[in-house]
C-alpha cells in the first residue's frame, strides 16, 4: 500500500522551505522521495535523523546489530536504556525517528545486508529508493552496495570516518565513476584501522553523515548539477582537507560499471563473522528464510531470563560448561555473545537453531 507522504506545508518545514536550496517546491519533492540507509551506526544515525526531520516521504533503515554502550558517544538515536536492553539498532532507531517526525514512513529491517538479501531489501517496497546512503563500517558491504547501486541504477553516497579523519563521495550511475573505478578491489581484511582499533571523534562522524545527507537531498530534489563530483577527505583535528576530482575518474574497463559484472552481489559465501570490537560472532544462513522463533525458544528449553519478542529470541545457553548468550532474529541470523571463536558459535547455532 502506498504510504501517505508528509504534508510539505507543515509548519515544521518553514525554516527549510525558506532556503533557496530547497524552497516549497523542493519540500514537495522530498515528501515523495525514498532514501535507504545501510547501517544505523555513527553515520547512519545522523543521516537518518536529518532526512527524517527534513521530511522525506519514506526512509528504509537496515542494521544487523544491537545497541551497545560503546556506541553511545557518537550514535545520537540511542540512549542508555537501549544499550542496557541491547535493543536491535533498527528497532531503537525507528522508535526515535517516529518521535522526531511521525509523518515519515520508516521501514526498519533487522538484517545483515548480504548478497543473499541485498536486492530483496532494496526492492521491498512498492518503489525503489531514490538514493542509497552508506552507513556501514566495512568495505565488503560497501562494494556490495556499489554493485546494487550500479545494477539497479540508484545513486550511492559513500562515507567513512575513523579517528579524526573522514571522507565523502557521491556516485551517480551512468554519470561518472563508481566505487570500483577508484579502487578495483577492497582492502584486505584487517589491513585498515577500525573504530575499535583507532577510535573515532564524534564530531567527525557527524560531519561526514551531515555531508552525506546534504548530497542525498540534492539527489532527492533532482539537483544533479549540485552533487559533489569529488572525493572529499578531511581531518578535523589537523584542520586539513583535500579534494580529489572525480570528473574523469570513470574506468572504461571497470568490472562493475563497464563490464556489468557484479562480483560482490553474486558472491555466495556466508562465513561466520566476528563482530568488530565485540566478544561476539554473527552467524548468517546462506538464505533468508523466516524461522519459527517460538520453536527456537522451545529448543533452548525456554530458560528463565529468555526474552521472546516478535523479531527476536534471546537467552543464555550453556555450551560445554561455558555460558554464552544467543540472540536469534526472525530471518534466521544469530549473534552469539561471549566468544570470538567462529567454530564454537557455529556449533551453538547448529544445536539450537539448525545447521
Ligand atoms: Zn566503475
């Protein structure tokens, strides 16, 4: 069913429609637009908040993880109680966004964005998103987004933040380079600093996400001539910035946008993943089939302390004398906390959910 778009004449937008950049006509366009954000962490929280308050018609958010206390210094959609409850980020973010602007339709998915489900998640509503915004923290997912964006013809707003440095770029399908034109292959796993190893200044991630939201709004307003045609890098602590011109950066032999080979989207691997900076492992099945959470709870023996909700079941489980915590989501994905050992996590998954 087509959701009712926000009223562009609502008083809440008056300071926005007064700008030359947007104006009343732009507000009406925003009200009919649809943005997709992959990852609601430091970047995704800020861009989701800005776009929701700006009055986009629909916002789809996808995130696989639970709120943790280490998130709170830079992820402004979450509060202390979300971390205490370890609420899925997609659920906590949707609740906060609905409070900020109840007129925007928020589609929230607790899911890992993988080759198995990426296209389904992008095409889940009656219309495709008009823009995809990168809120991820890893290059594998960024290359997967790039494949989807090129294949489906959707602009992709790249962003990254680490320590006191950040970068932003906009990739328009068929008009300039894609991510693989610039860097044909992602960096080797473990070769790059992460938020866990190098930390991140919250002002940096907020600035990157604000720039992403601005680029997204230009696209949603149909102002392609205003879209950033460079890769911006800046260091907020050193007060430096550089601008890499992307005007002629398209690679005529690019595997993705020239040859139309979508290697990351066509990948079939689904190995267990240790989650960044956490004593936890994610297990994702190769397919996304809804599972019976009540059955999972029953297999666990319905232990005391189990939390059973419509979207997840979580309970402590004993494995070889070691107490772990298993959170299983409705799409069959699970997070095993208390270990970094993928083999042990896989064994727990097989025992309680199935292999
Ligand atoms: Zn390319």
